[in-house]
């Protein structure tokens, strides 16, 4: 997976879906956010606590499709530290 998107839209997407994450579930996979880069130049973000799931799509230049789960705490803190503008994630 390789994408280029704005820091603002990625941060907004992360803040939207992280509301579906619960710290009560002990499995690490449920403390993460699923990122799916699609051929239609959108990135699908999804998080769940097994009772509810929240997803959103953000615009991005998708250079290589793919998917991964990134721990919420790591990605949200990291993206907040980036300056506004375009960022590349691989």
C-alpha cells in the first residue's frame, strides 16, 4: 500500500473512526484502524469494538493498492505531528 493524501483529511478520518475503538477489548487488532487503499483513489478507514463499526473514506492518490491495520494510538499521535499539507504513507 502506498498513498499520498492531505494531513488534514487523514487526521479527520482517523478522528472519525477512532470513536468505534474500545479499550475494553484486549485483542490488539481491535485497537487498530484498518486502512484499505482502493483503485478509485480513496482510502477506506474502519474501526470496530465488535458492537459497532465506524468507517469513512478519504480522498488520496493511491500509488499502490493494499490494506493494513495500524494501532490507533500510534497513527493518531504521528499524524498530529505532521505539518499541514501532503503526506506519503507506504
